[in-house]
C-alpha cells in the first residue's frame, strides 16, 4: 500500500510494512488507539469465548486467537483499521473440518485445529507470494452471502442443546441436531431456557436502545446473576468454567501425512474464505477512511497471522467485522489499536480469568443466537434474489449445501456454480447489427433493431460484444451462418480477446463466404487482437485488405465491391456512399469520405 503523501513504498517498507504507517504515530494517535483498543478488548472477551465453543475448543482458545493473530496481522497487513481474530464463519468451518477426525475439546482435536490453521496460513502465503490474490474474486458475493447465512443457521442449531439444557449425542450435522432436539423436547430444562432467553432479550434491547454500551458483556452479567438466583447449587445450569490465567502457550501442530491429507480440503476452503472475509471488511472500511489498500500485502498479513498463531495456541483467524467496525467508529488512527486491544485482552485474561467460571452455557448459547442472526445479510439477500435468477440460484445452492454437506464443499459448490453461470454468459456473447443513424448529423452507428432501420441487401455490419474464445465459437459461428447478406463486416471493438479457435473460425467463415461469392471483413480491432492474428499468420489468410482501422474506411472500401445492379434497385440507401455514386465510381467526394473517421 502506498499511503497518501508518503510516495511509493521502498524495499524495506515492502518487507516491513509497518514502517509505512509508523510516521503517523504521535501522542494524539496513541491516545485514540489506546481507547479504541480497550473498547475492543472488552467486546472480544465474550465473543472469543463464544467462538471457541462454536469451534469445539476450550474457551481460552478463543481469547488466544484474538491476541497473537491480531498483532501479526496489524504489523504485516495493509489496512489501518482491520482487526483479525476468531470469527463465527471460521469457527464453524474449523469444527466441521476437524470433528470427523477427533472428539471436540480433546487434546487431539486441539492439535488438529492448530494444524488446520497452519495449513490455512501457508496456503494464503503461497497465494500472496505468487500474487494470486485474484483467485478470491472467483468466490462471488452470492457465495459468501449464501455460505454466511447457512453458517448462521448451523451455528444457531448447534447451540440449541445448550440453550435448552439438553445433553444430546449428535454427529454435529444440521439434520441430526434438529432430529435429536425434536425427540428430546420433553427434557428441556426451564432454568437453562430462562437464562438463555434473558441473554437473548438483553442483547437485543441494549443494542436497540443503548447501541454504544457493550451489550454482550452486560447481557452475560445479567444472565450470570439470574443463573445464581435460579440454581445456586449449580445442579441444573451448566457453566463455562474458569479459564487458565496464562499467556498463549507454545504449541506444535501435527504434521503427519495422514492428517495433512485429511485436512487439505478444509484448509483450502477456509483459506479462501478467510481471504474473502478479510479483504471485504478491509475494503469496506477503507472506502470510509479513504485509505489505499494493498490487497496482496493484506494476504501476507493474514497468512502470517495464521502461521504464527498456530504455534501459539491460536486457531484459524480472519478479519472480524464487528471488531473492525468498532475499531473504526471508536476513533482508531493506526494499526496500533489492534496491538493495544491484544495487550488489554491479555491483561484481562491474566487478572480476571476466574470470571468465566460464572458464565452459564445457556447464556453463551443465547449470545451465539444473536451472533448468528446478525450474520444473515437480509438486505443483500433481497437484492440478489431480485437482481438475477443465476445469482439467486448460486445463493440458494450454497445455503442448502452449507446445511446438508461439509461446509468446505458448500463453498466449492457455490464457486463451481458461479463459474458455470459465468462461462455460460461468456460463451454466448451478445451480437448486434449496427447501422448508421439517419437522424445524426455526424457518422454515428446505432443498434438497427432498436431503431428498426432497413438493412442493406448486400452488406451486414455486426458488433460482437464479448471475447471470441473456444467456448463462444459455436454460438458465434451459428449466428454468422444464419446471416443471409453475402458480405459481412465485423466490428471488433467489443472483443477483448481472441484465441486460436476463434481466429480459425473467422478464417473458415471467410472462406465459406468467398466460395459463395461474398466476403468477410474486420474493423476496429484492438491492438492485442491484431498482434495475435499477425503472430499466427492469420492476417494473410483473412486478407490484408480485409482489416480496417475504422467503420468509415471499411464501408467505403466494401461499397466499391458491391454489385451495382442490386444497388440501383435498392431503396434503403443507408450509407452515405449510396447517395454519392454507384459502386465502382470514384470521386473527390468519396476520397474525402475515406479520410473521415467513423
């Protein structure tokens, strides 16, 4: 990223990107960053614990993931306001990827979750080093919205047993969870349900009437008080338990070949999802802060944060929408705010870790129901459904796949379906017939169908609006073969790319028309297309005198080759040349036309 007024980054700032924003640090920015960091630390305390429970990990691992990755991403990323840490989407993918291999909460599960995190970080660094960050563009907005909505439903479903005070033996899938819940409804614990509903109600009301207050933290305090009143003996309501008061411990992921192979698919999906999540949040905030982002540097920051975090008991992290939004609205000036947030959270973890012993599990479930509801982007879902049937299909398939199959495969399903629709669109480029507008003072070509203009019986002019590649050749060739006019002029300013199959199709069409007494011409081709045709010796086959710089030149030359007898009986008179002289005649007026651009 090149910060406004700092010029282009040098070699040292590329290696150590935090040197770019270091000159922005002063006494005023330090105060603002410290205040924003403290606010963030308070917010992430209940969030981190909740996300760890989603991931099937002990609660302290959610706080570890909010400390180390946030510092690394702040130092080596490019965004001034993005804060990395545990997120709901990352947590649910970690759970669904690792739970088939180990029992959630066990030492083996923790090790595999950290292995998945390391693999995710390495994959992200590979993309960054190869400058392949463009791959995240293939994860369309509809895929992200559909996946996030599906993940929200999965999260809410997974917390039903904690909310209702049930102890269910499920495989963690959406269908089995609901099946078990419905069969155990008579066993609902009213104390647990009351605590969970209080948490849910408190979060909603505080967010509605006191949006600046830490609603999640206050809701947890209220729920803990109610749990103490309803169940002083701790016989009915399960508690989270105390968190060890320690620094994030050093950890070693399991790099055995079998586990790497089993986690590879999940690592690829979670890596792409993490990059999309972080890039989207960073861009959204940068549009408000007027910062220029370096997307590839952001990928490096995300990759390093996961690689380093995996060795310090931090599971998969990404950009946090909630924490980033709070960071910006709290007045953060530099990435030091994320470092302050990690520092304050570490102090809270060391000094006040015993407080989590009083947190009821139903309260955490109620908190996660609120998180799940906020994950569903109803506004964009409505826009996508109204916009296009293809995008609505991608969203629906991704959402359904998230509920019914492994989450990483849901992402793949959405991406593949998006690519299918994209290829379908590009394989049928729009082809329009254009003609000179008779009402225009100067030469101006318009869509003949919109104006209902008469066609020339000897020459058709079309514009291909799309690249002419192997996937589009069949569609274009069928269209060209249905054109009855013997001579055809293709305007190529809408063709950004032509491959060898497309070029060969043009040559074949040219030969076919010549055999039938007609011809094919090209004009307004882009430089890259012309270079491609020359490099492959195709210009000679098409004819050097069949390629023109503009439409005016092309029409003037082609007009001289038309059949005068047909022109004599034609009443369309759509070209300027038709009003000057019959084909084959030459005049000073015609030479002047040749010199004028179209």
